[in-house]
């Protein structure tokens, strides 16, 4: 087969067997670029024409498009026999598709190299990660699709690639930092924070590099510069990562010093992880996954369906404890029998990627904490021992730790708190079973609901309801179309989240996805991009308080329910194409989702069924509510799931703590209100105390 290679990380170029391929005029190149942006998907001919001629200058007929396709085939496949099917540019059904192996498209090679490099970095292989990331960044010859950058169909792909490029550059600097080359990258880090001042990871790396270079005062000054910039531009305080880093610098914490060998460099929270403590897989040995949380502790995980784990405990308290752990920390629900079956086929002993390093005198503190947590959660000592040995830790030190831990006063306190936690989970479970019958009728939809009944029956009772047609009288219902919004505020710069499809953790790693563009460009993406979750204007974006603030005049408080003194800071906007998804999560306050444009499919799970949705860090769920994996999350089958479609004009009351998943069925605009007409404005869930390491 002809070796065709396509490059889009710069101007669009093609090579065949090493020679340049003439791609013709601009419109013909746009046909090829549109199929490249589709990334192997078939595009109907009509859709392809709409995208290529979206500038509206003229309308092309089917014959024109066919002529461009034929010319591209002659250029890319000159040896193809006449009238034979194309092998690279193929006719499929009602349209066309570009069939080129991913390794022959530089954007796909770049994405693969970056993913591999980040994985190596997370596993502590900084030198290998540096080589891969440097090679990935070396593929760039200029801005992506540089000669077609203004084409509307290319904007989402350009945003995705540029976001990955920025993240790759950050990870490359992190690899250099891990290798002890902090002095030589100080200039690059200074440039990074100037170019991306709102990405906290850059500030964190710069502060660590300065600290390791013996400039503690400058490191503290960097943290304070970051604090001032975030306050000035966003009106927010730094994230927990920067705050903990500041404390660590003041204490001259040894964790900031360069770790010898291949260990992963210190990464305070906020550095690409979950600020709430989301567990991240660090490696697998012998069928047991070792999880780490913020680089502080870990737990073992295997399946519990064999019956030898939670429900096999003899004592009732431990049975409840382990049952609770299996729901809230599914990673802690281990089955010894399954472990033994798989142990014979595991790899030989060796350190788990990203695992704490052992010391000569006993286990490292983080492994001691790991063992204590698992024991407190009811994981049998023999399973904890098996996981520690599989991770490569010395047997005598493991046995010494497991023998001494139960008698340690701190462990006894840990065990008491774990039992109290399990008791609370048991009460919530009982409460959920008792209340589930009240929700048998599904999610209620009410018209002309009085404020008194709303607060008595739903708000105070922590129960959701759809207020049908509640916002039909808003001017926004008439004025908010993509055309009118573009005419009013098209020149305004807005912030959106892009590149979401390439990162399953975009909800946590949100700062890596912030992109600024004109509102007109974003609306063009929404109109022309089809069904996608790759870009979305979310509540986390700051548009309502800045460029889009004039839209406030188009909304009204819901009479008797929302405080009439409607302030911009009490309003958020969600705007995006069909296909945008908000993963299953809960908010710590009551909210009213007001559907202005388009429809959304919502699913809700009661707050008191927390254990059945497998929480991650307390905010998000591990369950994919669209396609739940009941083998992995069996308790979700027992969850009470309320499902409904929000129509334009509806308002959905989501009580504090209720888990909800949302998917846009059309181009959609939603306004979120949370200033209810009750004393103090709203009721909040107060987060539990988070105890950091001393």
C-alpha cells in the first residue's frame, strides 16, 4: 500500500513515499482537512459540503465536491486503477471517509506520544518521559492547521491540539524538574506562567524549582504572585496545591527536596489531580490494583463478588464496616481467593509505579498509612500482606508492621473512626431503603406550583421536582438563539473548556482545558461541530461575571422561589452543542437548573444513596450513568435513578447532595440559580474536615 503521511501540526501537507503531494487550491485542501478533523469517521456528502462552504460565499453542488475528491484521490493514490475503490479517500455509504493509519498522521502520533510520556512520568520514569514528550513537541512545525486556522470546522480540533500541546509542554518541564534540572528550566517556567498565568501547575513547578535552587524567598514570592494574579483576574483564592506548597516551603518540608533515583517528583494537590482527593490508579500487580490518593496513601482492590470479602466477616461490626468500605471505597473490597488464583501469574516482585520508596528502618510512612487504612476498613491482614509483598516490599518489614499495627494507639483511634463512619453509612443505607418507595412515581413535573408548596414539599424535604414552564416568560427564551447572541456579543472574549474528549479526568483537571476565544467563534463551533462533548461552556467558566454579563437582563427570578435581588455571582451559564455531558456528581448546595434553549436528559440519584454511586473524592461518582458497568459497580443496580427530559422553559430543582448526570440532546443553554428566597439565601452541605499530613 502507498505510504501516505499527513501533517497538520503546522500548515496542512501530505507526503507519498517521502515525496511532497500537491493538494490543490484552498477549497480542495479544506475537503481533505475536514475529513482529517473527522478522525476516521464517515462524513455524509451533504455535511461535508456544509462544512467546507460554511463561509456562505457560495453554494457548491455535488459535482464540485466530487471533483475535489477525485483530484485528491489522484494526488494521494496515483497508482489506483481507474474506477477502482479508493484505499485512502474512500466512498462509504452516503459520504466519504479518510482511511489512513493513525501512525501516518502527525496529530495522532503526537497524541499517542504525549499519553505515553505522561504515563511514564506518573510511573516515575522521568528520563523516558522526557524523551517521549520532547519528541512529541518536536512534531510541531507551527500552529495546528496554520493555513486553515480561520475555517470554522477546524476550530474545535485546533483547540484540542493546542490544549494537548500546552499540557505536554508542562509535563516536559515536570520531567526535567524530576531529573534535577531545575536550574536550567527556570527561564522556561517563568515564560510558562507569563503565557498561562491562570494554570496553577506552572506556578507550582516554578516555586519548587526556585526552592531546589536554594531561593526559598523567591519561591514564596512566586506563590504570592500567583495568589495576587488569581485574585485580580478571577476573584478566587489559590487551589489547595499552591496553599499546601506554600506551607511546605515555610516548613522546609523534606518532601520538596529532589528524590534520588527514578521516583516521581513531589506534586502537591492541584497538579493535575483531584483537589478533593480522587483516587488514581498507580499500577497493578498480581490482580491487585494499588491506588494512591494524592501521593499520600493507597489501598488494594480486587473483586468482592466471590463472597470471601465484606460479607465473609464474622463480627457484625466488621461486616458492616467492610460493606461500607466496598461501597465508598470499592478499591478496598478485596477477595483473598481471587488474589490467590491470580498470584501465580503475576510479574515478579518489583516496585509499583509511583509507589512510596522503602527505607532501611521499617516501611516508609506512606506504606504504613496504606496498611493502617486497609486494616481499618476491614481488609484481612493476609490480603494486605499479599499486596505489600507483590509491590516488592521486604517480607520481614511487612510482617513487623502488620504485627505491631493493631496495638498502636493511633491505629486504635483510626479503627474507632472507621467504625463510626461505617455506622453512618449504614444509617444512610437504611434511610435510603425507607424513602425509596416515595420516589416510585419518578421525578415529579409540576405546573403552577406555589412557592409555599415548593419550599414545604420539595426544598425542605430535599426532594427534586421539575417546574414545568417556570421560565417561559424570560426574555432569554425569545432572544437566545445562536444568531442573536452572535449579533449582540460576538466580539466578546469568553472562556470555554476544550479538549475534553482527550482527557477522561477533565472534570478534575479543569485548569488544563480552559481556552479563550471570541463568543462568535465559540457559537460557530456549537453550530457546526455536530454532537460532541469536546468543548463546553460550563458553570466553572467566568463568563457570566465578565463578557456575557449583559445577558443578565434577559433572565428573571422565579417568582417567590428565587431571591428577587438576582446578582451575577448567584448565576452561572452552561452553553454547548448536543452531546455535552456532565458526569454523575453532586453539588453542596441547592440549585435550580433553568432550561432556556434546547433539551437535556437528566438522571438523579438521592443524596442518601451515596454508597451506591461509588463516590470519588466526595464530589464525582465512579459510575458512568449512561452505561453503568454493574460488574464493577454492582450496588448501582440498587440505586433509585430518576430520569427525565428537561424541555425549554422548564426548571429543575436539584436538592443539595443529590447526584445528577446531564446530557444535552440539542444545542443547549441552561442557567443555574442558587439564591433561594429563604433565610441566608440557601442551605449548604458543609464538607468534612480534611486532615493534611503534619
